[in-house]
C-alpha cells in the first residue's frame, strides 16, 4: 500500500487560485463535518472506480491474450509500481490540491473509461501488421496499467491535503479515515465488476460508465466543495475539461454496440452468424451459409472447424470405445460433436455430458448449423447434459460408474483448464472408471508443445492410469482446436495468438496399459484407420520428454 503524504503541522498550503497564491484558504460553503463526509464519499467512489479499471484490464487482457495468471500479474505489478511513482509525482501538486485533484480525475476518467475500447480496437485492427504492432495489445496493456497506476497513486497525497483542508486533525486519524473509505470503495468496486457491470453492461460499456461516474464525482467534489480555492479561470477550465470528457465517454457509449460489431468482424471475418456472451464465455459461430464452413470460437479461440473437426473427434473418441462402453461420460464437449461419435457405437445405453456453459449446450441443441454438424445428438434420448464444474461433479459420482470417460477439454496450458489436468483430477477419474474402463484425454498439440503433452502423460501415470500416446495431424496448418483465427484479411487479429498447432495429441489411459485399437463392431470412421492410428502412436512416441514430474493442484506445471 502507498504511504500517504502527511501534511506538516503549521497549516495547509494554499490551493491554486487563492488570491495571490498566499494567505489562508477560502472558507468552505458547508460545515466542516459535512465537508469531511463529502471528501470521504469522493474517496470511496474514486477507489471503486480505480479497482474497476484494474479488473477490466485483467479481464479483457485474459480474454484477448489468454493466460489469466500472466495478465493479472502484469497489470497488478505494473499498476502498484506506478502508484508509487504517482504518489511521488503528486508532491509537486500539493500547493494546488483542489485543482490538481480535479484535473487528475478528469484524465483518469478518460483514460480508464476508454481503456477497454482502445485495447480491443488495437487487438482487432492491428494484429496482422507485424513488427511492433503485432504485440500492440501487450504494449498497450502495460501502457494503460502504468498510466492508470500513476493517476491512482497521485490521488492519495492530494486527498490527504483536501481532507486536512476541510478540518485539521492528527495525521494518524486522517490516514485512518482516508484508507477506510478507500478500502471500502475498493470492496464495492471489486464486487460490482463481476456481479453487476460485466454481466449486465459488458466490458466496454461497463468501463465507459465507470469513467463517467469517476468524472462526475471528481468534478462535483472540487467545483462544489472547493470552488472558492480556484480562480474563475481555473473553474471554467476544469468545467470545460470535464464536459469534454463526459461528451467523449457518452459518445463512445452510444457507439459501443456498433464498435463491437465492427471489431468482431475484423477479428472473425464478415460471416459472423451468432455472437453471444454466455455466463461463462463469448461464443461466436461463423459460416454455415452459402456453402461457407462452420467455425465455432470460444473466447476468441477456434474450438471447432467444420473442415477438420471430424479428424479430431474420431481420434478422441473411437480408440476409447474399443471395449465395454454402455456408460459414457464426456467432460466438456458441449458442442455435441464428441457425443455424436459416441452415439454411433452399438451398445451405448447412456451418455452424460458435463459442460460448464449452459449457453453452449443450448446453442448446440438449437442452432441449425451446429446441431446438424453434431448429428442432432442432443435429440437422442440416451444423452443427458448437465451444467456443472467437472471437478465438483466427479467428487459426487459413485465409484466405477462409467465404462468410458472422454475428456474433451481445452489445452492444459490454458489457465482455467489447469486443474482439470492435475493428478488430483485424474485420481477422481480413476475412481469413477469401471475396472476395465478407458479414459481418453485431449492433451494439446504434441508436436508443438511436447513438454506440456508429456506432463499430462506423467500426471496420468502418477494417478495410476498408464497411457498410450498418439497424434492426428490437421488437414490445414492454419486450422486446429484451440488455435487462433486463421490469418486471412478478415481475421487481422490472428497474429496476436500463437501459431495454430500442426496436429492434436491424445492419451488413452486405463488401470492397466491399454491397447490402441478401433472397435470392429462400430461403423467405420471416415478419417481414422488402424494403420493411421498406429502411425500416430509412433509419431507421438518420437517426441517423448522423459523424467517430467506430474502436475498437481498446488504445483501446476503447464
């Protein structure tokens, strides 16, 4: 926490605008007790706004660039460092505390309120330019964190001057009052962001509204309570600046929906057909009209490509179905495509899909294009979909409940998925598997990230589930599950993600080392043969990284 400046005993320095810059400050228009309450209320609101700006940057950066731990670390560390710089820089403004605070809040409202829109714009329209602009969002993220941190840090010394200006009190009491209001405001802002602003207003409008509140409160506090400390010219300058800031924020708010649609087209191309924000993520469907292939994006990552999804899902599901398979559990797979492959096998009596995003399940059930692609799997009476956290669901599942478990989850090195690739998680899966049951795991692109892939293998073995590895190549190097949008002119943001993987890696695990085969009683796969499966196993084995430790909840290694 920033150490606030404590004013010297003799008396507060005069503010900008006091006659001649000298002499006692002008009297306040309200009683000292009321003035003190108003200052602390302003501290409360400004602290809430400041924390919303922080959380907004973390959330948007995590969505645009992935790896929420890294983005949160960058934003918070840079911002706390910048707050120290801002506190030191504000020492020069103490003589002009009222005017300085008013100007500071106007700038902070504009920068913080527009930060999400500017960051999204750079992500959407500059990703394909190369050079410095290829890292534009990362550079901008650091720039916004630094600027907002400096402005927030500069608030503390100026607010200390203003609260002492209202009513002289001992430094310890002033610090306690100021920090109490600051911390309570931070609590309100921290709770308002995920429970009010994000679900009801979205990232862009939520940030713009926060900036508007910040500007109004800052201007009202200075121009209402400390207006006599400013010259007439200073008051008009401050009023004009705040009116301009509010006009810019209001204009951006009105245009936010149009801006978001234009940015979405810049990222995904012109054939965006469905774009919805569920309780969990942003879901975008492109194509499936006039012969264009269907693509499904989750939070900006390509999760399903019509041209290649069958190669992925046949490779994930078919080897695990060689053996008893009456009871099948699919973890993830809300798109219904893994379930499509499971339901093609004779003898399947029940399929449970555990998908955390109910919105994705509704889309897979009702969207004409996606439901046709998954073979209308959700219309099959054997399929039962539930919305739950996979970890929590497994803890309440009886032992030996399933013959086959299909883990159709995002890559393990995506932060939100790390716990679902842990030794503890696989221990739960081992318990719910029948004695002769099999577990199929999508473990990321083995050729591109062999260390991550073989860490999953080591983790399965540590949980008592020895595995056999295999891989399947993609049809197109620009297409792949969990890859970025393909780098065509309509998807300029693709340069901001890692290159698309050249194939998918899988692990077939069981209590005893399983054989890698296809079920001869099932319909013949369209893309997979026993020969290609054996070749995929040989290809994966050549990438083995020996001696890797398992990943656990308290020591993730992805």
